[in-house]
């Protein structure tokens, strides 16, 4: 059958990636397309029209998740879902999320061009607010899809300007009528740039993703005492920033000890002034590991450090876990389908674990799931310097194509048109 050596149109996919990068383009060559912004509306409108032109039905659920459905021979079977997201970080790149969504569109176009009908339907999905840079939590749409949050809970979330998810959806016209989770899937596959340096360093084209790290997010506050920087002796200070400095080193040491990673990514000194000892600080911690046990041990280490530093420095420290996701193990059969597709196409590959949380990690709670990674230059992501090669993006899309064909089944081939 022609499907056995089918290839996507690399040039068409590359043009789509760069065309959509114009929505929210930054002077440094990146993309700022915060979820449910005007720029997000523009790329959603583009995506909707492209999916309709490819013969798909497009549906939108109450949280703005977009589903582009291509019928199969047996439409009683739940569709095989694939896709990713179109929102970006404030200083994002052209490939994070976008590659997986547009590669899924390219798969549909390729099947159309070849006249291939799959047994099961196919469904491209653009998940809402994967990045979490405007609204919390990250991977909002897919997390609600699998029941981690109710639609009402998510719709009431607000950004830093006080705008709710519901209001933002209404403002761009993407608050759909379909109930969250109503569209059932038979499985899900996500293509993504690695966002790390391993594939490039090892000269591998495809990462066969076996699972993802667990993650815990904390919000923290330190309450010291603001005082004059010149008149307050060092021994009599209750310096919130120095307390945080010690805590940051303790966080680093806990991550090293437990072979994990941890980051203090946000810090704000309240009423900051050059000549005032910092009195109040808010901060965040992001801790990740492949092992649930390591997450638990880091949590204990953080709490012990908080208690010791607070007592010794005479400050109040509060550390609140606001989100936790356990490590993800992807479906063995789906992972093997990715591995076989890569081998069949002759790409150099390796088994790999995702350091980042993706929509696929949520979907794995409800349906069989797998991911495909391709290299990105120097492992850089969440940065305007994010870059990837056309050949690698095409390779990932080809593996996606043949993985989806394996999972959905080929019903037959007909002449295009």
C-alpha cells in the first residue's frame, strides 16, 4: 500500500510554522502569544480555517479547546487524538507546542493527498493554556479534560489584571458549547521539541518518550522587617532577602541530593527601595523528579530548611504547595508504535524522558498516550532564541504520521478527490 512509505510535505509544514509565527511575532524573532489574547485569536482563526479546508469538522469546548475531526471508516470508534497547543510564553519561540499542532494538520493533509482512509477517525486538538503564562495552572485545558478540575473552577481563574478565563474566552469568541470531556478519545499522541539538549548532543533525530517528570509548584512568602539600610546593624536585621538566599541554596542542595531539579523562578520584594532592608518577599519554587519518592523527600527538605532559617533569622516563612502532578508513564504499546515508526523510517532515535510537563502527560490519565521528541538548537526553549531544523521537524511529523496510521488503522486508499 502507498501508506507504507508515505511522507509529509516538509516545505508545507515549514511554511505553516513560519506563517503562524507572525501572530505575536517579537523583534528578536520569537513569539509572544499569550493564551486567549488577540494574538491567540488570530492563530486560532487561522487554524480553524486550515482545518476546515482540509475537510475536518471543527468543534470547540467550553474552555476553548479546539477539536478538528477527520472521519474514519468506522466512526463509532473513538478517534485517535493528536496535536499540542498554540499559545506561547511571553518570550516564546516558533516551535514549542506549535510544531505538534501544525504537524498534526500536515498529517491530515498528507492523508488527504494520498487518498487514505483510516479505520478510526482522527482528531487534531489545540489545547487551551498549555503554557500557564497567563492563567494558572499550566496545561489547563487538558487537565480539565481528564477531570483534574471542573470547567467552573477553570472559568473563574483570573490573570494578573483580574480578567477571568470566562471573560477572556468570550472576548475572543472561543467559549464553545461542547461540554468539557464530552469528546471521547481512543488515544493521544503529541509531537514536541525536546526543550533540552540530549537529542542534539547525541546526534539523534527522534526521542521516543517513555514518560515525564512529576512536578510540585510552591508559592512562598517571607515576612521580615523593613528598616533603614544605613542605621540598622547587621546583627539586628530581619532581612527577608537574606533568608530567601539561604533557602535558595537549600532548595538547590535538596535537588542535587535527590537527583532532581528545582528552581526559584519568581521573586518579588514588596515596596523595594535601595536603602531599605527588604521586609516582605513573595517567591515560587518549581521542583521536578522522575520519582514520587524524590518529590516527597524534597518536600521534607524544603520544610526543614524553612523552619530552621525562619527561627535563626527571626522571619516568618510560609511555603504552600499549590500544584502537584505525579510522574507520568506512557502506554507501552503506544511508545512501541512510536519506536517502530522511527525505525521503519530509518531515523536515529533513543528512549527519553520528558523534563517538562505536556498535555500528553495529562491525557495519559484517561487514554493510552505517547510522545515524540525532536531536537531543538542547544536545547533552548521558552526563549526567543528557540530554533529547530526543518529536516528534524519533518522527521518528527513523519513519525507522527506513521504512528497515527498504526494506531488508527488503514481502511483503504482511494484516488484523491
